[in-house]
């Protein structure tokens, strides 16, 4: 740690991951993956902010023990060479296993009790993607693709302050390829959503100052 008021050092982390899954092809063109996991994390690092000065100071410390458990599902269906669609889902529960004392820079500290959700970990993540291939103009190979991703609700700091709502992102693409040339159009965040990606500068004592980082706005690229 280089900031004044922070502990000089923090520990390295380590983890054990136990995972098992199955892959099935129930019918031609359909693949199903199902996975369950338990992840035991020792000395996981986390960022906290103290309000000892005019603006919050960022420090890094360690959670003694944490555990993440979850299941993941992935489906891929390709009925023919012109079309395919994929779906992935992940349900994750990532929490501390011990109480964690979080300094605030003031006369008191805040304690994140055992069972607190790890910062920035959504309860649910999902993605749906589809690709359509077709014959384009001027003997080109055309492709249209659409991807929708969902990120569930989160807390941004250990202890539960500064929660962030779930958000979704829709990305669209269209390209035409011929020989060594490709003309591509992309529309990122087509709905111009304003989901919160991260928050910084929020002391554990619920300080008023915070910076919110949002999704990239609707962007057209050619």
C-alpha cells in the first residue's frame, strides 16, 4: 500500500477450487454443459476507502477466509451451418467465512460480519448469443450476430454499502467478407443502458463521496 493511513503491506491470497461437471449431446447439433463448483479462498484481497482527509483514501487488505459456490449451465445449438445460438447461465454465492474489520479513517471501524457477500460478485450472470450466416451482396459472405448479457445485482464494498442494481447489455453486429476484405458494422449497448459497472471512493462509514462508472454508451463502429 502506498497511500498514507493504509497498512504498509497486505498478504498474498491462495485458493482451492473443487469442480465437477458433465457434457452431453442429447441430439445432433446440441451440446449441454453443466458444472458445479466450490471455491475456498484464503486471504482474498479487497479494496476499502478511509475518510481521513478531504477525499477518501484507497487501501487494500485481506479477508481471512471466503467461499464461493455455484452452478454453471451452457447450451449450444447449431441446427445447420447458417445458424447457431448459445446460452450460458451462472448462479454464484460468494461470501466471507469470518468477520472482517474495515477501518474508516475515523474513531470507529466497521465490521463486515461472516456471511457478507464479496464485493462485485453478481448473484446471477447470463449471456445469450446468436449468429446468422447468409449470402451477401457482391459475392460476399454475410453474418449477423446479436449478444445479450445480464449481470445481476451486487454490492461494491465489503459490508454491503453502495449496492448496484442488475443491468443488461445488447450488442449487435453485421459484417460482409470477400477475399481478404471485411466490412463490419457494430452497435454496442444498443439500448443505451446505464448500468453501474463499479463504484469507488465510498468509505465504510457511508461517506457521501463516490464515483460511479457506467456502461459505455451506445456506440456505432464501422
